[in-house]
C-alpha cells in the first residue's frame, strides 16, 4: 500500500480527478481513498511512488510519498 501527500486539492472534484488519474496508473489494483481534508491518497498495488506522483502532478497538484 502506498500513501501520497497531495497539495492543492480543494474540493470533491479535485479528489475525483486525482482518483481517476491514479486508477489509470499501471500496477494500481485499487484506489483506497483520496482525502481532501488530509491531503493524501492511499493506493493498493505495485505501482511505484514515482508513477503515482507523476499521475498526480499531471493533474496539476503537488505530491510526495509519505
């Protein structure tokens, strides 16, 4: 399981965009949660943190592995 810190999400639309982007990353088996309140995402699968961060930054947010 991977946890990613995300900065810049402000609403449910933001979370939905991040969730959709993460779900499309090869190796992601499930997006467990994307929380606007905590500013983080939890993902299951064998995708690397770099892949997950890349997908999030392509959506316009800042991300780092936790």
